[in-house]
C-alpha cells in the first residue's frame, strides 16, 4: 500500500495514484442501476426521486432497468404482500451479481401498519438480504438519496479479498435464495432461517 | 325514492313469490335495509334495475358480513301456578339465532338520482350451505367485489362467471375475514403489546412479559 503522505504529495504534483479496489468500487458505486418496479405508495416517492427536483441521476442511479438481468439495485418500494413475495425473490435471484437491496419504507422493512394483517409479509428481509433499510411512511425522496449514499459508502469500503469480501467475489456465498411456495395457510417456509431469525427478547436492566 | 315499506310492497307484488324483509338499523345512520330471499333475489334485482321509477342502475358497493351465533334474551309474560294461584310471571327466555354469512349490496340510481338502497342476502349457515345467487349478471360492477367476498368470507355466488380468489392465492384454504379465522402463528417482538398481541407475546416469550 502506498503511504498516505506520499499519495497527497503526488496528487499535489499532478500524479494520481489509485488501487484496483478503489477504482473497481468507484465504478460500481457510480452506476447503480435500479430495477424498475414499485409495489405501493413508496414507489411514487421513488419516481419523484428520479425526476428533476431530486434527480437521482446526480448519483448515477437514474437508469431504471425494466429487466432484472440489467439491474444492480433492487429498491423494494412499498408493501410486500404474501402473494407478491415469491415474485420479488424470483426477481432478486434473476439479478446478476453484484446486487444490492434497499428496503424502502416501513412496509418493506417490517410490514408497517399492515404488520398484523393476514396478507402482508412482515419485512422483505425474511427472504432476501437487505443492505439499507429506510424508515418512513413513505420516506421522503431525500431519505432514498440518503440510502443510496449509504449504499455507495458501503460499496466503497468493500474489500476485494479476505473474509469481508462481497458475496459476488465469494464462491461459497449463496447466489440464489429459495423462493417461498404458496401454502394452504401461509407462505412456506414463512422465512429463510439462514437470513432471518425472530428477534430474541432482551430486557433493559 | 319511495319509502322502504312501499318499495317492499311493490317488489313483492311485481315478483310473485318473492319475500322481502325490512331490517331496521338502530344506529344514528338509521339506514334500514331490505333482506331478500335467495330464490328470487336475481329477479328482484332485475326488477329494481329495470323499473322506470326505481332504475337502480349502479351497484356501488358489495360487502360481506359474518354473523356469529347470537343469544337473544327476551322477557315473556307467562301464566303460571304460583302456590296454587294462577299468576302472570315474567320469564326470561333465551333464543338462539343461527350463525350465517351475509352479502350486502349498496344500490344507487344514476338516472333517477336516488339511493342508496341496501340489499342483504343471507346464507343458511356458515359451514356447508353458503351459496347465494350472484347479482353480477344484473350489475357488472359486482364482479370483483363478489370475488372478494368469496375469497375473504367463503360465500359461493351461483351464476358468477369467474368466481376465483382475488386477493389471496388459489392454494389458500382459509377465509381471513371470518370471525373464526386463525392466522398463522408468526408473532415477533412488539414494542407495546396489548390484548390478543400481549397473549401471544407471553406464549412466545415465556421468560418474561415484554417490558
């Protein structure tokens, strides 16, 4: 690794130095193409984010792709009903690595106001790994931009080697997640235990 | 629009054999409704739509109700022998009304600018005899809403052209809006559990009640 002092000195002289990791991550974080789909009212805020006033293009994420094969980022914008959940997981599986997920709004995080309902999934993180959660009902476009920036920071810090490398560079990491089946009373299984476990109870002393 | 009593009489006169019953509404809305017998409901609906004075051409809303078994307590005066003398004694008599499912239709007339007229159709019980005549052939707007009732309450609409589940998936076997629906046991932590949720919280976290 190049010394930080030497590096600033070199850049002052007009010599730019970088590492493969920085260059690679800079390229990935600067062109996150979201999958074009919305589930409920959060999608309206997502659309607003992509329009001129908030302009998600400033972050290189304006290319909403209608096909999962071309998308890097899944923005789960809205209530995930149990009837819709298998399709979401299937779309996620169809996206090529590296791929990221933003759960937008309380419904996508936990079921939100519909948590006790019979038809709503209590959070998409039961079936697919979520990188950034944004609370809000719906979150403001600024919140989505904040989530995107958080995700960019996360990508920026991902090492290309070692134990903390992202799943797409780890051959043993699962590439696909099981799609839940429609059961007689509920989705089967109701969650992916490898990804999600019911929270244990902790008491404040 | 004419009064409901008058309308009931006209319906019964126009459709031979039809029986309508006025269901009073004790709430502040005071909106009584007309309960029809299932056998003639379709003909009555056609009469309501086509009669030149009524012209109920718009079914704005169809919904379902699940009525559980009810015990009605009534005081009845009975003549009884009390210590050898015949006396009138008040007795509390308990009467049970069977459980049934109900479909409620709200009708308006765009042409005559009146409404709503509320129709009720009742099933015989809520287990095996849950068939009602579909009014979709009369009012097209009932199609999706009758499907929703079929999905959530389990009323089977005879004469409906496309009776499938609309909100839940086809493999689903329950009817979530029925009173006896048992939802899948997927409780997790709630910050402020109460009532039923508190009971479930205690079952899932027997170590202690959530703070």
